[in-house]
């Protein structure tokens, strides 16, 4: 799959599954469940739980669509090292999808 189509596929998955509204508790709870953390009773608590989860977005979406299990990395640094192998999702594209954007970490530093 070409890169642009892959990005579109990921954005479509996040928008279809979790929506574009950042203020929907059910969406955040579902994301918590999908990444393997306990869903919390508030958006703030869900976000806090998700802050401790480091996964590659490409691998996560592939798993959700029937692919192999995704790996949870112990630290942002470990995920950053893995992601630099070519599995970087552009921040510019993720800005339109608030829940997708929340899953990004800084990969490259200037």
C-alpha cells in the first residue's frame, strides 16, 4: 500500500471508530480498551491512562483490522527507536483527528 493510502486508512479507522469529537467519553473509553488499559470514568482520566501507553499507530490499526498483535513499548524512547525505522505518522495529518493526534509522540528532535 502506498504511503498516502496508508495514512488515509489510519485516519479513516480513527475517525470511524472513535469519531472526531474530542469530548466523547465513550470514544476515549473504547480507545483505552483497544490498547489494553482500563477505561476510566472521565476523559481526563482516560487521557492520563493513555499517556502511559506507547504503541505504534501503524501496528495498532493493522491489529484492529485483523493483523498481528501490536507491541506495547515500555517507554516513549523505546517506541521512538522502533518508529524511526520508517513507521512515523505525520503530525500534520493527525491534527484533524483529535484522538489520533493524542496518540503521537515526538519522534524527531531538532
